[in-house]
C-alpha cells in the first residue's frame, strides 16, 4: 500500500486525535469516511452514517501502546508525579 497517496487521511486522523488525551481514547473508535475525512466516535452510542464507513476500534491499538509505555491496564488518568520543593 502506498502511504503517500493517503497523506490527507493521515493529516485528518492526526487533527482529530490532537485534542484528545491517551486515556480519553479508551473505548472509542475511528470512523473513516472515504479517503479524506474521519472522526473519533463512541461505538456504544447510536451512530448513523451517510455512506460507507470503515470503523476501527482503538482499544487493541491502545493496548499495544500501553505495553510500550509500561502501563498494565487502561486507566482514567496517568499517575501524577510526587510534588517536590523547589527553592
């Protein structure tokens, strides 16, 4: 598959994911409408599409990334670092 031919779709995916935190993506899916438009959706909510749509559930991909980050399970928020006294 030639990735360069899909650069507009990859730009749209990047734009849709930019404002979402990693923990917020759990349980979500990416809906691809053709080769240029996409949206992040909640697959548990009733959704109606106008035309053909490819839906990619994100959890399997997030699990792979979590292992790489050393996170053992989905969590609502990443752990905070301990406060340090700065003088």
